[in-house]
C-alpha cells in the first residue's frame, strides 16, 4: 500500500512539471556558443521587433541556412531582443527584453513544423501563444523559406 501511495505521489508531483516542459522547453544553456548573427537594429517603434537583436543558430540550423532555408528536424534558432538605450547618438544596446526559440519539430503541425517558445529576459517561459503571436507573421513573410524569416545573409558580418 505504501508503495502505491509513493508512486501516486511522485506522479502527481511530476505531472505539472512534465506538462510545462512540453509547452515551453528549457532554453539550451549552450546557445551563446552557437553561430551568432550580425547585429540587427529595428528603429521603427511601431514594430513588434523594435530594438536590437541577435540570432543564434545551432549546427543543424546553420546547415539549413546554407541549404537555402531548408532545415532538418531538430534545428534550433534562438533570437535575443534588446531595448534601444535612449539618449545615445546611434542605437545602443539596452537591457534584454525577450528571448525566442524556434525548433524544427514535425509534430507541430499548426505552426508549419516548428516549435515556437518565448521567454522573458531572465529565461523564464513567457507563455506566449505560438500560433497567434509568432506563426502568423512567419507564414505570411517566409512560407517559401521553411517559415524562417532570417537567411544566411544575417550571419555575414
């Protein structure tokens, strides 16, 4: 009886964590060692991407960029967004405001075979809705490029 109670208790405790992990995977700790894009600056304050951002691509994703935006299963791309520091002559990097993950995952049928996840500056999941927040623009702007807006030219400094 104690064994059944212990097993049930372990399942009840681990279930919420397992469900959360499925909806928002952890950010890979090593992504800063991946290939980093050139600095991109968006100064249009009405843009969702107003600020400064960098793209990080793992080896699989870099191969996908080199192949004309044809990405293999498991390819991972991370984008870090920073505020623009006010008062500087040219756009200067301010505080980090968000991190976005795209991972090629054929199970994600409603988002073109990509898992999208958003995180706050601290790396904690933001709970963004990938279909309404991310995929609409990716579908409109990059359907012919495997739903990835960036290209290999973003990595040329």
